[in-house]
């Protein structure tokens, strides 16, 4: 974690020298969002946007997986559009297939494709991605992953995810704080999903607030996905834990608490591109990483490398309220 990020989530006030830059960021962001909304494109099928108002990891990806599984059970044919951060596709928009590589697709979209096996298109232009998704597949519903601030793509349902432990930090916009938009943005979304427990004062009285917990399911071998262990299959051992995600500490804590192991933490930058040397520690300890990291190391991972598969757990009333809202959208 950088010095600035630590400052964002500390009890110290925002650095005063960053406040003029925060004001500039706010002006530019408001201008860009207004321009995007004036040119908004509306899909002929419902669009659910999942995103957050802060930078860094909040748990959006497990929630997208949860939504795909829920909607399929209810008879929908969902597809995903994503920016494809740090992707290197041969062209854009790019539809992910079994022939794609993590480098072409970007780690998160590639992981979603492997996990969900649903159509996914990546492009910084979410409208172009959505149009290709509808042209090339039979999707009848679109989920826009990390698309809360991409206003040119019209949306029918907005879901904002907040990290339960870190919250909104000092409450300032970039670069004085971690926020892309002010906390008042929570007033306009349809659902607020809080990942983990926290002080609820910020969201007190919000009837659309739902608790999400990430529940470890199993340890899966990075080389052979057909091989897995119970979550506590390594209990009592020492493991090297790797995490190239927005909030590595959350992963290390979950691994220690749920898998009952001693963790040797190795925090990497978000979306880190692993090299073989990154998995060489000179000992026999198992290596455990996140599912997002695992898609990038399969070609050179040892047979003692594993990833922790997690699933999002939400209350039943979240599902019922979401489906009710979706039906209302389709009737209008």
C-alpha cells in the first residue's frame, strides 16, 4: 500500500496541498459525466451496472459472479461488458472465447469467463462492447462490471459496492482521498452492497443496504482445476500467500481465518503481471493466491500452487428485491 493510500484510510486529515487538485478533479469529473449523459445510449435489453465510488477493490467481481448465477437460475441469459483493464486484445471491442489469453482479455474478465462461462466483451467504450455482445450472442440482459461512472451506457439498475472495513476513507475525492464520486452518490443508486462488517453510521437508515460476505469454498490447484481441497485442507501449515488485488490485506486475513494456516504475505500491485520468479521462494511451502491471480500463472505454476475460490453470500431479500426491480424495468 502506498503512502498516499495509507493516508486516505488513516485518521489524519487529507493533505492540504492536494485539496486544489481535488477541486480540479471534481470539476473535470462533473463535466465529463454531464457530457456522457447527454449522449447516453440505451440498450434494448436491461442493463445492470455494478461498481463503486472509490478506487481499489471492494468485492465487485464476486458479486458479478453471484448475479450471473442468480439470473441464470431465473431463466435469464446474462452477458458481461467490461473495460478489460490492462488487456492487450487484437482489436476492440473484443469478445472473449476459449482461445483468448489472460493478457488479451485482462485478468478480471478472463477470470469471469473461466468461472461463469458466459459471453463477455471488453472495451473501454462500454456502448460498443454492449452492441457487439447483443450482435454476437443471445443475451437478454447485460451486466456492466465496474461501470458506475461510465455514464454513456444507459442503465436500468445500479448496484454500488462498498468495502465494509475501509469504507470511504477520509471522504475526499481523488487525489486527496480515494473517491471517484462523492458519498451522496449512494443516494441515487438502487442497491448498496456492503462487503464485510463496518461502522454503519455512513449508511444509517438506508433501506437499500445489503450485507455481503465472501465465503471461501475450496482450494483449487492452479495447474489442474479438477483437483481441489477443502478450505481447511492445509490447516496448521505455513503458506506463501500472493495477492495482486486492490486490497490484499483482506485476502490474507480471510486465508488465515478460514483456512487455518500461517500466512507469509506477498502483496502485489493490483493487476500485477506475474513472472515465474515471483513464485520461487526456495522452500516447500504451498503457494495460495486469489482466483484473479491464478489465471495469470497457470503456464508456470508449480503443482503446489493453489487459489482460494470464494462465493458471495447475500440475504434472500436482496435477490427478491433485485428480481422485482428487474421485472418492473421489463414491463415499463
